[in-house]
C-alpha cells in the first residue's frame, strides 16, 4: 500500500522493521548484537522499574536524565533501551539519520560496550524515515518510550506462537494493542501498526491526517470520523486507496503528493503532527495512567440517521401495542448476524463488575496491575456501557478486587471482605486470580466462558431495545435514576442504592455501541405524569440536542446534564445525554386521556401518528354478519355521543370466526367497555346498541317501591324506577347484531 511513494522507495525501512518485529518482538533476540537475547521480559521489567517508575523531573535534557535513570539497570537493559531508541526513531522523517544513529550509539555505550556505526540497521537508507511525526513526538519522547515498554511487556507475556499470530494478523493485532495502556493518543501505536501491516495501513503517525483525508475525499463528515476507531479509519482508507488506484492503473499513489494532497490538505499543516502539548520531560508514572479506549464499532448509515421520536395514538384495540411488537424485529439481531460490538455490549449487560474483572484477568493470563486491568477491552466496554468516563473506573476496580480477597491475604488491609474470594495481590503490587476461582464463582466463570467463545458461539438473539409501561405512580426515579432497595446476593440483606432506570440503561448501551440503532418502547405513555417522569431530560430527547461524547467522556455535540448522584464522590461519571442512535416509540390510548391534554413539551418533541379502527381487516361474513359494518355503526354512535377518541378498535373482533365468538367479544369486552365510557349509564349503552327491533342486548326492568319496601314512601324517593339488565349472550342472534347497522337507515361502509 504505502511501501512506494512518489519521492522514494520505503522498502529498506519496511524490511528492517520486519526483521525487528520477527527477531525482537516475536523472538527474544537482539537487533544489533546477533548472539544475544535482549528483548526479554526480565530486561523490559528492568526498564519499567528504572525509567517508568522512577521519573526524573530535573532540568537536564532527555538523554542526560535517561542515562541517569538507567545507571543501575545493567548492561542488557541498557542495550535493550538502545534498540528501543532505534525502533522509536525508525518512522520519523523529520529527524536526520545522523541524529538517530548518534542516539542509538550513545545509549548502547552506557553498557560499557561499543557498537559499529556501519551496522546494517544503522545505514542512511534504513534511518531515512517514513513520514513526519511532528515536533510533539520529540518533545514527548518519554511518553512514547514508556508506551513502547508497555507494548513489549504485554507481547512478551504471550507464548511465542501467540506473539507471531498477533503480529501477523491485523484483526488479532488490533484486539491486542487496544489492551495495552497508554497515556494519551500515542503516535508509536500508529507507527507499529504501519510497520506490521504496510500493505493495509497508511504511513501516518496519527489519526489527524487520516480524518482529514477521509473528510477531503467526502467519505464521511469530520464529526463522525472523529468517533471512528483505528480499525474503521484503516478500512475506510483502504477502500479509498483501492478506488483511486482503479482510476490510475499502474501509478504510484501517495496521499501526500501534489496529485492527491491538495484534495484534503490545508496549507501549512505538517503531516502526522500530534496536537498534544509538550510537557515536562518526566517519564510516565505507572500509578496514573490515562488510557482511553477508542469507539469499537463502525457507524453505518442506518445508525447515524435522524433519531425517531414517535407516538402512536388512537382508541383502544387499534393495534398500537401490536405495532410495537412488530417493530422489535428491527432492533433484534439473530445469533448468526450479530456483530462483535453488539454481542459484547449485550453480554456484559447481564454481568456485574466482579465477573468482568475476573474475565479480564483470565484473558490476560498473568498477574496485572489495576491500570492494566482497567485498559482491558472488556473493562473499557463495561465502563462505556455504564456511562462511566474511562478514567472513572479505577476506584471501582480497586473496591471489587479488595472486597473479594480472602481474609488470609497479607497484602490487602481492609476489613470488609465478601465471598466469593477470587483475587489476591502479590507483593509486587499486581493482582492475580486465585486457583480454583471458577469453582468459587459460577457467574464469573460463565462470563469468562462466553467471552472466550466469542459471538460465533452465541445461541440467543440480541435485543437492542427495552420496553416500559407507564402508569400513574411511575416516576423519574423509576425511569432515569433513583434510590431503591437492592438485595445482596452474598448475604441476603437489603440495602438502598442508586439504581439506573430503563431509560438510563438503554441510553448507556446505545452510547457504548454507536454503530447500531437502539430503541425504547413506552406503552401507555400518557398514563404517567410526563413532566415528572422525564424531568430535565425532556429537552435532551430532541433530535438536534442528542449527545455525542469523545473518548474522554466530553460532550462534543448536543447537550448533556449531570444526573443526581453522578457528580460527586470518588467514581467519575460523564454527563448524561441521549444518544443519536436511540429511537423512542410510545403508544397512548386516547380513551384514557385525550391527546389534547398531553404535555405540550412532549407534543413538541414527538411526531404523532394516529391509529384508527380499520374496518377492512374484519371478516365480511361471520354467520351472515358484516363485522366491519357492525363496528363502524357502533363507532359512529360513540363519536356522536362522546367523541372520536372513545371509539372501539378492530382488535376486539379480529379473532371472531363464528357467532359464538362475536357473542363472547360483546359480552366480555365491548359492553363492559361501553359501561366504562358512560360511567354505567346503561341508557346510553342501550342507545349505542339500539336496533330496529326490540332491544335484544339490554332488557329494561321496572322497580316498584311498594314491592321492595314496607312503609310510607319518603319525600324525594320515586315510586318507580327502571334498571337495565344485560341479556344472556346466547340469546343474541345474527339478526340482533345486524339490526345495529341496519337501523335508522344504512349509512354505508366504504372501508
């Protein structure tokens, strides 16, 4: 892909990088001293202790302080640092070959040995450089070096075959490198990705140029591109390159040359320069990492579209809830079609932090410090799913690790311990899983099994939606967040905790997986106090105020608020916003409450779609009855006596296939509903069901005072009264029902 460019051939550099990867990262050999093994875990650990964990904030230059920090690490570690310096300086073309060579030779000399400057890996052709890394790469070299050490320690924790697989398979490489903690957007991870896969990855040391190119070639808007992961950007650039190469057969294609560069590049902008501001030349402290995971999934057109806010309204029985259930299919992925990001999001939803931590440690396959655990992709995914800023889970991890440590542990000093006991801290400060942890905790073991198997082993559909039904006592605390009693699984006691409601949960899930659309279905939305249930969030559901967060949890688009309980304490939580990929559907029964009475704020933020009775769906001949004409005549009478909101839906008669079915529907559903409409005024019910002949459905009976009471009738008490009694359903004939729509002239039915 980017091995040849218009002004030079990069193949000598790529070949040298491949030798370094194979000999040093896969194997443990030395790059510059053939007979030695320098790239070992032991030597990398010495550099971790001497450089990363022993910062030097003095006023000397970087190389002077580096020599001082490595003074007692030993010759092998010092020579490893020299070769790391070679790897660190291989990509930048804004540093001369003489300067690079001098740095490598100087560090090597600290070991007490000399290195020949004519070595094949120190020639000008190898050290010429691939592309500019900008000034920040030099000013922040201590951060890049600390990150390289972290990469080496991580890859060396694997078996040789696993290393080779990671460094030769792009997808495995991307999965691995996301687990390595880093302080900021380190440029060396882009350089290493290019060196390992030059046929797939462009020669860029940051994502700034990647985004500018894709924007310039109109692949996607910049705001969207900024949310894409490294993998998404690589894939998009690969597709773009293939398209441009097809238009220029045989030509050397370079996004930085005079042919393609003007289409995306602004004047006076250096290639690949990091926007990071130079800081003190102090090595990164391992106790304060700031690794932030990139978004893990693409944002296809269907996920990036305008959010849907829709309320279906109409009389009871018009199929509103049935329509919602059919809509579920659009937000459901079958096991065979679910993508990895959606599967991971759904899997982690059903498990708590304890299981995720245990699974992450099991996946690492070795003891790890809290920052390494926090950087694991499963822990990062869980943090995103819970709406937590990436840096805000440190205290949570410490809490679970310590609480689930056995009382016999000599390295943990807290009084509160809870079974199951899964973890222990070693004297070195890293955490490990106890032997037999899977037998101690079935839940964590099951999560580890699922995550290890991956989405290909999924057997159940993934539902990207939640359903909630409003009622008069439904509140903000039920919908968004509130304090509720929660039973402890360990000892059965009940405690009051801050619990997220379904709206908050589905918003967090949608934020964590921006490449898919999610939905919240609210049945009977008008039966609750809308102003109290939504609270301040009524503004956030508007399509133009939907929130987009960057990798640090900062709002870059839309609006967000700080929820109650989310802005205080030790656990950092990002502000809450409603994501763009969340659709909200509601239903409302107009017979319960007129749409005219609905909260004006809600009406302004939703589209409304009426569901009226559909008479054409009803059978035209059930024992001689036209059910469509029958229901229409009843609804016309209801609209005349009440209003159109109190009509009756077709669903009440949809399943009627015989006269007996019609009798049952009227006796058990329709007549009781009419009683409710008219507050048990049976004279109005009788009017709705009136026929040309004698009333067959309701029988009027007379009540006489003299037959019921003994004594003189009191003033104001009538001597006679009437009452209506529902006739037995079995007495209603086809003629009885036909009489309803044949009476007083036929109004006709036109569907």
